[in-house]
C-alpha cells in the first residue's frame, strides 16, 4: 500500500498498470469521479498528492486493492 508516492513513482505505476501508450491517455482524458470533474493530470497540476490521485485511479478502474 502506498504511504508516500512521489510523482516519478506515480508515473511509473501508471505505465505499469495501464501501459506506455494508454497510461498517458488515462491521465489526460479520464475524469476522476472523486475529484470534481478533474482528470488525473489536472488534479496533479492543482497540487493534489500523487498518492491520492493514484488511489482515485485505482478505484475508478477497479484495480485490486493489493496493487495500490
């Protein structure tokens, strides 16, 4: 489970989970249900902790909890 995730690790997790091609699209295009209509990229730009954005992505994409 994530305790403290740096942006670099966040991006690595996105690529590992969603792939090098689809991952960037997930960050830019998918609107997170728990961040007031913002995408992951927008949330990060707004200063939301990468850990929290990762958890929101995991929830939205039904990632098994042991992979958070």
